[in-house]
C-alpha cells in the first residue's frame, strides 16, 4: 500500500481532522479552502488559483465584501428564525451553532471584525432586540413576517366584514323598496273601490224618488241689490225714530 492510501491510518486521521473546525485564520474565503496549519496556508496563498481569486477581489473589493456580509447576515438570521424564534439567547450560542457548518461564510470575510459589532448592527437595523448583560450580549429575534401576516389577515377580515355589511344593507333597502312597490297599487285600487261603493248607494237612492236639492249662488248684481236694500231699510228706521222724538218735544212745549 502507498504512503497516503485511502485506508491508511494517516488518511483516516486526516479525514477526521478535516471534518472538525479548524482555525479561522487559516481559512481562505475566496477559495473556500481550510488549511490545517500556517505552513499549509502559506503554500495556498502562493498557489496560482489563489492568485487568480485575489485578482478578481482586487478589481472590486467593496462588492465582494458586501456580498459576503449579506450572505453571512441572511444565514445568521435564518438560523435565528428556525432555532430561536421566540426566545432570548446569547449571541455566542447562536454563533457557535452557525459555525458548525463547515461551509459557512466566515466573519473575517465580512465588514464586521467581531461578533459584538455584528450584534450591535442587528440592534440598529431593528432585526433583533439586543441586550447587554453581565453574562454577555443577548439577542431576541423580531418576527416581522408573522406580524405582517397577522396584520394582513386582520385587514382582509375587516374588508370582508365591511363588504358583508354593505351587501346586507343593500339587500334590506331593496326588500323595502319592493314591499313599498307591491303595497302601493293595492291601496290605490282598494281606495277607489271603497269610494265607488260609498257613492253608488247615494246615487241609487236619489234616482229611486228622493228629493234633490240644488244650491244656486247669487250673481254680483243681486248681491249688490240686497246690500243696498238693507242700507235703505236702516236709514228709514233712523229717520222715523228722529221724527217721533221731534213731535214729542213740540207737544211738551205747548
């Protein structure tokens, strides 16, 4: 068997070591390669593949760092959402759970130098509730997704209830209009029939031999003549009374 065959003890030991986490300073994020010691990391930095990746990084370093930072932030918040959605937990606990994945984005490739800076950033942006305690930094995930969904559901329920109330009112108004339209012809017909029934007996009674009285209104000339006659009668009575008084006074004088 060769020196580094697949089933040799050294090869098995190397695979076991590769499964675990290595030192962060010997990890190359651009090449996504973990080195075991300083010598291996130095050899990797001198390799041609690493030099090509560094040329790409040198063309637009801010864009590369922002991309790694965004990926690290999204992965960290996804872990918080899945594992510690409604609990207050230490930031170091969440970070240790996050780095269990060998292929995670390392913090030395982001714009945050330490975990404390990243936790403060989460507090400033309102993505987590941050508390500084004697035991360290504690963070609580702010579940904005469930809040928005809950608000949307409430809004939809309110709109649905408003529509139902409006439809109910419209139906009630339409029913009242229909009842009113149905009742109007029947009342008019009933009133005309009653009037005809009340008028018919009178006509029959008059036609069967009853007396019919006619009231004739006087004309204007007749009304004036009547008024003039009344005035003349009053004047004659006044003159007669005055003549009687004069006669009595003359008789007393003689």
